């Protein structure tokens, strides 16, 4: 059986995601589609809108055959480490192909960009270091350095636009695969409808960004625009989640938990948090003492050098107790955490699980791995934030659908 992989968050799953799953199966001619999905905290440093088990079921009813959890260590990390963790899991699960959504919609620009940055690696990295020293954020330095290298290079053919969020992730997937699993074939499909961060729906396409969906549902409920943009199962799942948890996951729910943790720990203990650098812990403590809302807090902490996203990821680490030593030590995936499967996915697992590159974990209780312990701790903190009972990872079996 041929397996194609996708890397997803589904926060929440919408029509664009369904299109991606269908197109992945079509263009790769895969027998099964394996989704590596972030758990209850996400790459941009946010609590998931709805929990990972709900999102797993939506994925399985929308075209995925197997859902594996991207461990917390990689799910809440910068793009390069996020991609390395995801590609490592897909390779270990014997995926021969992977497919990502992109603004460019063609593989050639990504291949050209990879070759260019490999050829110009020394100059590119030197320019990044120079720009960071000027006080701009690391992502901005990467973008400016890339633009400088691209403008100075000879004709290399079309290059990927690395100012676009999905293109950036796609580039990192391909870069990671080149070193981890060069035999895996890359595919990409163009994003349709609205952009990644757009807050309005495109009524003609039936596509609405996940950002816009979350904003609409929080402020107005499940509107006609949302209903056009998501599968009926997603709308039902959001309705049920809101009813059971009196709302959705988001920083407004977690700020009352995070703030006392910051004040209790103080700068001394916060300094040991993963990704905390250059005295940022002092700004965080000062802001926590004075801010009454999460937005006020973030406005007080953010600087030209530290992006909103990076600060949020650090705060997730504070919330979930991820220190710098574990973050540095846990550099590579250590297992395949099964969240759910269809009948075809079950067949695939029965055929190949003994040949996987990493052990398959179907129950949290079956492993005491420190990376898995971090996943469970994150799930428990998410449960506290949404008013649920901790321990769900121990009580929940992998979801199975027909």
C-alpha cells in the first residue's frame, strides 16, 4: 500500500482542508493518507480552538486514513523544527510521498529555492546574522536575507515567495525531507479562496481561513458564512464543543491560569523556560504584574525583535512546563502516537507497523518516554483551561471509523 503524508493543524477543519486531502489522494494516487496533526497547542503559540480528539475525528471523516500526533516538542516550535518533526514522523510511518498546500502551487519554485540557498549558504547565513544584530526579528532577517541572495543570484528560474506563510512551511518541509528522507517525493497544491490570515469569507469559493472562522464563531456564532466554509460535521463539532466547554480554546481562557504561574515563578525560574532569551523574562514578569487582559499583556511584552508568535510559543512553554534542557535534548521524534484510523488505515498499520522507523504508541499508559510525558502534560493543561477533566490521554483510545 502506498502512503502519502500531510502535515495539519485543522484549527478547525474547513473546506480548504478537505480539498487538500482529496487532491493529495488524487495527485499521489495513494492508498492511504497519513496526517501528522498538532495536539492541543499549535505552532503559532495558541491553544487549539477545539481539542485534538475532535479534530482527529473530523480528519478521519474528511479524507485522512491515519492521524498521528505531532509531539508537543515540535508542534510548538519555529517552522524549521516543526517541519523536521513532522517529516521525521511521516518518514518513520513509511510515507513515500507528502503533499503540502502553498501559495505558489508548484514544486519547481521550491526546488529552485532549495538549490539557491544551498549554493549560497555561507553568504545567506552571514547576512541573517548581520540583520539579527540590527535588532529585527529572526523571521524578518530570514526574509530579508533571502531577498538579497535571490536578487544577487544569476537566473535560477522561478523562486518560491518566502513572505507567504504556507510557502515558508512548504520550503521547510522540503528542506527537512532532503536530509531526513530524500527518497520521499514532494507535491504541492495551491491554496484556494482567501489568504491564511484573511478575516473575511470568499462567498464564491466557499473557502474561509481558519483564522476568520474562529473569529466569526467567537463573536457571532456559526453564521451562514461559516456554514458555507466548513463541512457539516465541523459545524456540529464546534456547536457541541461550545456547549460542553462554555466556549472554545483560546488565550482568553488560559490567561487566568498563565498569569499566576508567571507571578509565582518570577524571572529566575522563567529564565529556564524553553526559548526564553536575552532578559525577556523580566519584561514578561513586569507585564504580568500590571496587565489585566492577555491582549494588554502581549502589547506590553512585544518588541521589534520578538514577534507576537514567538512570545506566544514561550508562554505556552511556561504554561506546560517545558524547560530549555528538555527542549534542547528532545531533538528528534521518538514514537508514532496514534490518534485515529479508518478501516484502510487499520489495514495499513497491520501490514507495516513492525517495519516502522519508530515505535507505534496507541495508549499513553504504554510509554514513559519524556517526549510523551510532555505531550500528556500539555493535554492536561489544555483540559484545565477549557474546564475539562485532566487525564484524557489515558482514558481515550484511538478513534476508529469505517
